[in-house]
């Protein structure tokens, strides 16, 4: 079995990854860059997994990877406060 990655983990190698959802949709692929965090799913959240497929063509789909994926949130929005 190939190594699977979880949302929030750092992408260690740029390229194409297979996206495996928690039973609500079929697999698809996304291109990610080294140093980014694996995104989470808007529907299955942290239950989504990623498998390395191969080297990409240098393209990156940023925020809004796909209608179903979203950037991984490092901290809850309410925790961010402006200095007084």
C-alpha cells in the first residue's frame, strides 16, 4: 500500500496526488507544491487522504483546489486577534 498523507501535513515533494475521500465521492487528483499543507475536504474534513502519483508539470492549484477541497486551517479563525 502506498503512503497516505493527512490534511495539515507538509507536502514533502511537489507533484500530483490522488485524493481519496471518505465515501462521499470518487477519487480525483490535485497538484501540490512542496512546503504547502495538504488541504482538507469541505465535506469529509480530516477524513480525506492523499497518495503520491508522480511529478507534476510545475502547476499549482491554490486556494480553491477544487470545489470540494479547502486550505488547511492552522488555527481557528476566532483565535486570531489584532494587537491592542
